[in-house]
C-alpha cells in the first residue's frame, strides 16, 4: 500500500515529485518550491505541493511564443538571372 503521509521529508518528497533529493535541495534553497523547516530538517506538506504543482502546470499551459528557426534565405543573384 502506498504511503500517503501529509508531511514528507526530502527523500519522500523527491520520490513523490520524481526528482533527485539534490535537485529538491536546490529548489528549496532557491525558494522555488514550498517547504518548511522542522528542527533542522526540511519538510514538505503534500497538499501544498499538490497546489503548487497545479499552479505550475496551469501557468505553463499559457501560450508561449514559438521559437522560429533561421529565416530562409535565397541565393543572391538567383532571381536576377531570369531577366
């Protein structure tokens, strides 16, 4: 049966999010992801992570400008030879 704890440690939260513990520490230090300290250990509340992930997915669904490749260039003089 899956562990459905509301408060998770770094290892549990990293498994839940599908990232490495090192990446999670980085996101916590950058204040990118919601976390709190209990004593000297980082903790993550599942319901808050779920809300955070929902907000992240909604903001990433907004239309982004597409990155276009290099513009197509014709060879100089190729069109002028037909005159």
